[in-house]
C-alpha cells in the first residue's frame, strides 16, 4: 500500500506501532521522525523505515509531502 500525506507545519503523529512494515520518503519539507527511540530530522530525498511492532512518531518541522508504504496494507486506511 502506498499513501501520500500532505502535512502542515507542526503536525504531530503520536507514538504508535502496527503489525505492518512501513517505509517512507520525504518529497518536500522537513520532518523529525522517531523510530525505536532514535530521532532524526529528514528533508527532501531522505527516507526512513519502521519495522513491524516498533514504536514510531513524527512531527513536521515545515510543511511536508511524505509518501509512505505499508506491507501488508493497513486495513484502517482502506476506504
């Protein structure tokens, strides 16, 4: 499953985990992502991953476009 997120500055995605593997790519803007207790600031062209069951969170440092992939697909995102 591939999802595009358009995020305003200051959006906070609370710490959570899920059974899916997640990988993301920063198209534009800047975010701070924390995976397994380690934080890093990311910008255009950077990517990240969160293994299944690992706590992760994010905060936008400036307006951002992020593309996330989930495997297997997340049922809660299906329409």
